């Protein structure tokens, strides 16, 4: 099969490789599409703290089961599936409680294990979930990203009737505010300096969109929220500035979820956290139940994912896809990679 291998920083080569042999509980999936994630871009550019070349990236995928190991019980040939990239050890207290995302020995498909920028992929049975036949391949591949958003907002003690800010309107930010809306949030502010992203956020249902470079985020949030600070915020940008904004615009006792990966350790104004009893949560990936919720939200059309996609490339042009993503051009949103020619 054909596989895209990152052989060096910013260098991807297509290679013909022999498919891995299936163990008893493995499944072979013929891939239909795989999303290019921000973490893939960090690996490509040599900025990822743990993973580097050589590696086969790609973890947001959908496809069809074409072969099952002898002990596979929950799937059969022809099933339409999406991937759950996280692989826990299966033995620690976290894994035994279904919290594989907290496993000390966590591995990730598309990082530690060959990923889905390929024509097919071998994955353990536990790392797949069935998706509805009416899903497009893109909707199937985006289940993983929606699960990230579902898990992030699950940290809030209450969502229905509450007010929130989502700081950063990249793909995860755009999905996060949609999940908050689907769960009954009263009012959501979305902040991003990119005009294209702000327009898309407004189109997808954000109540108020803000340009944090040219507008006063705190002032607007306060004025548009009945002269009150917000109940919660999600940092989807991972900047010292956005973290400090989250601490500033939330009320005393407010809740803040960090959904982004910080490139640099930020300075935190601890007084805002400690004296006003705000709560700061980290969020790591997702759990199996988050995928189940994500599938339902997409199936009920309460989350729109196709609108986030701006570019599609076939596998033969994956180097071009990463070059475009690396440009950080304002018009580029979600990029999808297709194993076959478009």
C-alpha cells in the first residue's frame, strides 16, 4: 500500500510498503479521508515535544473495514468506521476506569503508531467506532475533533443557561462553541483576530464575535452580557494573552478550560485564579463516551463540520497540503487528505 512518511522536518515522502499483519484483535481499514490536525503540523515543522521523523502521521480518519483479526467481536467486513487514536496500556488504574487519555504510557495512532495518511491502516478493535451510513466520509473523520470539543466542555459544572467565551476560532474552537450551543449555553462570545474565522463563527451561530486586536474583549463581553462577567471560557488558542483574557472576562468562581497546546509556558496572574476562586482545567483528548456523544450531535445536525473544510488534497499531493497549512494563510481552515485521486 501507499503511505506518506515524514522522513525529515518538513519533508514527506510517498512510499510503497507491505501492510502490517493483523493480530487477533486488529482490524484493517480501507481509508476514505483523514484530516490534517494542528498536532500533525507541529510534528511536520519539528516543534512537537515528543514525536518526530520518521513517522506516518494522520489520526482523524474514516473508512471501511476490509479485514478482521480472528478474535474481533464487535466489527465485521464492510462496517463504516472512524478512528479513536489514543491507545492506553489497558492495565493502569486510569485505563481500567475507561480514562485511557490519562494513561502514563499513552500512545497515539499517527505518532507512536503508523497513522492514516495512507491507503489503509491496521488498528486495534478498541480504537474504532461505528458511524452511521448516512455520514459523509468527512463527517466520519471529524468525529474525533468533535469528541475533543465534547470532552473539553464536559469539565464545566454547568452549561445550560450559562455564558461562555471561546478564545480562538480554529477548527477546535469552532466545534467547541457549537457543542456549547448544543448543550444549551445561553450566550457565546467567540474571539479571533482572523476575519475569515470570525465570519465563519458568526455563520455557524456564535452570538457575538470579537476581534481581540482592534476591539476591547472585556468591555464588549461585559456590555453584551448585562454588565456581568461570563460564567466560563475555553482557551483554544494557547497563548499567554488568551489565558489572561480568560481569567479576566470570567466571573469570580468562573471556570476556564485549556483546550490548546501552549508553545511557550505562560505567566499566570495567580491573584485572578486564587483570590477570586476561578477554576482552571486542563483537558486531554477524550474518552470513548465522548465519541458516542459526538456521533449523535453530528447525526442530529446540531454540529456542522463540513463548513470548516477549506481545502482537499489527494495523498500524492500531501506535501503541498502541509506547505499550505504551514503558511498559516488567513483563508485556510480544515484540510482533508484523500487516499485516492480527487
